[in-house]
């Protein structure tokens, strides 16, 4: 019986290597959630060119009053920016510009999503933000949720990002391989047949775990609900262990996936603003008292 199962898996393997891997991570659509739900957020439509000649669509939300900094926001793996913008639409009132961009294949952005493509799209968004005349290129924050959080960590750990002052990852997975294996096991029947071949189906290329330590000395904030059933809390625990100081891990007691700036916003939002003040100003006295106590001393090695 075991031989039959393995034989079946080998036959099916070529069919799932591409489609299954993409199906685990990317669920784009082109709906206009702003119109569908009935909210309206002031924004500027922007278009960003990628290195492989695609056009990405984004929104730029301008800070109210004098800008304190600019947040480049990388959203999760489903829908498009018109739904995810609600997680950060409160930041302009607090004095922060926000750039949110749809990855290729999402919303009005051209192309089809791939791991390398999404990574390249995040890089393109970062460098676009720095070119804007209304953005201080030395006061930028990279903030990602779920897939966007994993991408933000991988990008900040692998690239020189001029002007980077903080990285925030909410509900991020530690590696494509580990979350891929977990999701494959959840496929009824077929999951157990495919699980031995999961490293072939989902590689760990461009994952955060091997490079998260290189984000230092830029301050890193990880946020995760301890009841997350989409990306288990253990992923952020693993990332926190691998990261170098200065680093923080916020555990949302009873929290599910990406609830920090939805259900937990009344407490998480002011705490995040204090973290931004600390990251931009370098003074840990700006932090929430709980974060002051938890913050590990910055390393003595020189900046990258």
C-alpha cells in the first residue's frame, strides 16, 4: 500500500509543483472593495514600474499635517489593496504617509503573482517611495502583514534599503517551506501522500528565517496572535529567536490572523505609534513601558 501511495504521488507531483505551490500563497482578485463596502479613503493613484517592465498599481495616502515619516505597506495574500488599506488607513491622521501597492496580478497591477515577482514588487515599491518629492527618503518604515510580512522580512534582510528606520511584520510566516508543509498536510487524503515531497513542491527560497538576523541594527517588531490558525504563532517565535537586537515580539492573547489593527486596534495602534517614534528618533523612552522592559540592548556592531 505504501508503494502505491508513493507511486500515485509521483504521478501527481508534476501537476502540483507549479499550481499547488502558487495556490497555497496567492489569492488575488480585482474587486473594488471600497465601492462594494461603501467606505472612501482619500488617496492618490500611483503607478510603479518593475525591473521586468510590469506596471503595478498603488495608493499613496498623504499624512495630515507635517509628515513624521512614510510607511511602505505590503499586504497579505488575498483580495487586493482596496480591502487591505483599512489596516493602515488610520496612519495619515497620525502624521504618516502610507504607500500601499498591489503585487503583480492583484487589483489593477499587471502580470501573475510568483514568489520572485512579489519580492521584486516590494523592492520596486520601496524605491518608488524614496523618489517622491513629498517623502523624506531617510524616514521610511517597512510594514507587512502575513505574506507581506514574510516578504518585508526577506527584503530587509537581503537588500540595502536606504532610509529604512524600522521593520514591522504582523502574522508573518518564518519560511515558505515550513508553512507550505503545514498547509499541504491539511489537504484531505492527498496531503499525506504529498507531504514527503513537500520540499519539492514548496521550496524555502526567499524565506525570512535565514536572513532575519541581518535586519539589525534596524529595529524589528514582530506581531502575532497566539490563536492564529492561518499562520501559527510559532512562526513569529522562531523569527524572534533568529533575529538580532533591537527586536520586539508582541503576543496578542487570544488573537487570530492579522487582528492587531482590526480587533486589537484600540490598544495596538497607539503602541505602534510609540514604536515608530522610537525607531525614527532613537530614544527608547518613547516606547510603551512594556516594550521598554522587553527591548534587548542594541548590538555594538556597526550598521550595515
